[in-house]
C-alpha cells in the first residue's frame, strides 16, 4: 500500500479500528488501487472524456453516498425513481461501471468473491424488451467504455474471434436480457433493472427483481453481506407501485438506497430565480389541485401534502395535474391509494382479546354439529357477556363460494372528547365522539366443494341472543342477502341492507375513529392485514389489492358505522363520568376473568 492510499484512509470517517483493518485487507487484494467515484467520473483516464466535465452535481453527491470510499459500499440495492428526465439511467450506468472498474482492479476477482477461478462474472442489463436492453442502455454503456482508456486496456482480444468469450479480461462480461431465462446459470454480480413500470410486464419485472436478488445472494455473499448490486431505474408510473412497495419492504432491513424527487431538485440551474406556486398533491380521498390563492391556513393544515412547483410548469399542472405530478414532480401516482396510512394507529386500535380460536372458521355445510360457537375459546364469556345491555350492531359481508364471509359485532361503551380542525375555517374545534368496541370479528369459509352455510350464521345470531347479547340491528351487504334479511326479520330482528362498497363513508368513518383512538377492535391477524392493505381506487371506491381480501374489514366497517350512527340514542352516562373510563384496559381485564384456564393474565400488558 502506498502513501496516497494511506492518506485516502485518513480522510474517511470510521466507526472502529476494526473497520480500518478491514480496509487495509481490501487494499491487499488489488493490482492497482481504485480511485474514488468523483475521480472515476472526472478523470479522462476513466469516464472524464465521456462526460466532458458535465456530470450533474446532484447525482455526483448521490453516488458519493452510495460509494463513500473505493473499497466498501453499504448498499446492495439502489432504486432511482421520481420524475422523468432526472438523469436516472445515466447515473445507474455510471454506478454499475464503477463496480465493473473496481473488479478489474482486483488481482483475482473470482478468488476475492469466493467463486471458482473459471467462473464468468456477469454484469446484466435488464429492460422490458431485449431490443431496449441491447439498444438504448447498452449503446450508452458501450459509449462510456469506448471512450475510456482504462476499460479499453482490459478488453478481451479473444472476444473479436469468439463471441462466447468474456468482454473483458479476468473473465468478466456484460450481458443483456429482458427475461429470467437470460440470466439462468450465470454468476450475476451487478444488475441494472430498467423501466420497471412498463405496463404490460409488471409481473415479469417483479419476478426478475426477486430472481436477481436471489442470484446475487447465493453467489456473492462476502463477510455476511451482499457484494454485488441491483440498480432499479424507473419513473413513477402507476404500474411501478408494486415493485416500489417491494423495494420499500426490503429497505426495512438496511442496505437499500432509495432516491426519488422532482426535476427541479436535480437541474437546479435551470430553475434559478423561478417563482413557486403551491400544489396539493391529493391524499386518496381529496383530488390534487393547484392552490391558486396560496391559502396559508390550508397549507399549514396539510403541509405534508403540499409541494412547491416552479412557475414555468404551471401550464403543465393546469392541463393535466396527474401527469405533471408524476412526470415532473416525481410523485407516485397510482389508480389506488392505501386507505390506512398509519400502521401504528391500526396496531394501537387492535387491542381487544379475540375470543375465537381461529381468525377464519371453516364450517362443514352438512355437519350440524359443526357450529360457530364451537370455535370460541372463552366459553364462560358467552354465559356472562360484558355490558349485556349495551346494543350490539352486527354486519355480515356474504360470500358463498370463492370469497369468505365476514362477521363483525360492535357496541358503544362511552364517549370521548376529540379536537379536530374545521375544514372550512381551519379553526380547532372540540367534539364528543362515541367510543366503540369491536367485540367479535372473524371470517367463515366453506369446505372444499361446498358453500358457506348461511343458516349457521343465523343460528349463531340466535345463540348470541340466547346468551344475553342485546342484538339491536343486523346489516348485510347487497350480495345474496335478500333471503337472509327476510329470515332475520321473521325472527323479529331488525335487519337491513348496508353496502360498504357503494359509499366510502363507512370506511372513512372507521379510519377517523382509528386515528382519533375511538375504536378498539379484535386482535385478528387477517383483519389487520386487510385493513393495512385496503385501497381507494380512482373511482373513489374501497378495494383490496390483487390476491388480497377485505371480508372481515368490510364487516368491521359496516358494524362500526351503524354502531356509531346509533350511539347517541344510548348516551346513558353523563360525559363527565364516561370520559374517565380506561376502555382498553377494562376490556382486557374483564375478558381475562372468563379464561378458566388461567391464561387471561397474559392478554394485558401494562
């Protein structure tokens, strides 16, 4: 190691002396010491002649974060998104070229990476079609390499005679592809996955991404960390939602770098001295719009949903605000939005002990002894229900074959003072809201080849009444419910229709309660997954994602909505008395009394 290498180490910030020794060990593996990323971009010996001193300052800063020194990078997955025209593809190819450069500097790349000496190490360019991968992207990368004396020095002369030979010496190659088959059996070290939001191949891109990650993990783990990199380059189209969500899930475990933003974040000089106007970017319920009067109260009340846009783009936003938000501001615009944006609030609300043994009950249509009540683990609870005189409101979301049936029962327990902001005056107001407890929430599915036995749902309702539950009203969605409603009415139950699909109001009311902490619902894992994933479509309807469900969530939304609408009729206690009740803890402690096996004490944790 020469003195210049030592000086490079001194310039770095390290957490421990072990890290310094690790860098020294890395240096011993190189034939020639690699330069830092800025030198690689600016020096004519590398890519300087290609960029001609015009590499974007913003992106240079980004690459410096990804490559803090020439030897160790903390990231294996890089996602560049945001507005079109930001320079994402060029930056992606530059980053991959730097990794290629560093491998060529090694004495023995295969030995360094722990693979067999004859292994061909591949850098792979993926795109939506083979022609794009081998055309636009490869053409740009080829121009970078062609103008670089360093890369020209390492080109493999045997490649001219035999196309199966690697492009570079040291058995390092670049390949292009658009499908999984293009990477089968290859030791892929670096991957560029481009245009991942192309509408027709969303599934293909997801599979390519996961397959690419698995290949890098299986081939190139060094010191317990992934040595290679996946570069995902895409704009913020509606089809990019799933791949972006997948990357965000991986980001929770570290090693992931995500960069998104508007055009004016990157090309600062183009927007100098430009005045700004405000745009409300929407929240899934309210559509985006230009704030023409720059209402400060509205901006302050919605600051997280407001963006500043240079005046030069005003016309773009006036003509098509959705396209402008996506293409210029780099905002993720989809045809659907996650309805519950705060997972922590959902978790906090999900605090009622589940009295059932299963979240989903599979009932046999023909076995009369297979009853819903058989799946209750706290049998004593049914003999002496909590607050038996409180009115119960049941909503049933019917599914006969393909879907499950959702069942939920709620009742009001008191009232709570809530501070809100008036959407017209933006003034703070205080209101008294009912506190609702979701007592039961479960799904019923049919056995294979059977239908959901609706008659057993009716029998369970009658069973609850016999146990002393005050069933005030039963509502059902519109699907296959007419006969059920008539039968319940003949049994002297107040039954009627309520669709949580036709109007967003039941779900919106439920969400407000979750955020205001005026609902406590059952600990049901499927219910939590459904609430977490329900979306608002472009037609302002609640829907579940593909391969998802919302049967129990629909039942809860309907049950809660009716309970809330009727709660003022049963304001039996004065507000001053009920506000002091600690609802969550009381529910846990009371339910624990019904656990005859002594397990109840584990259900509440101070």
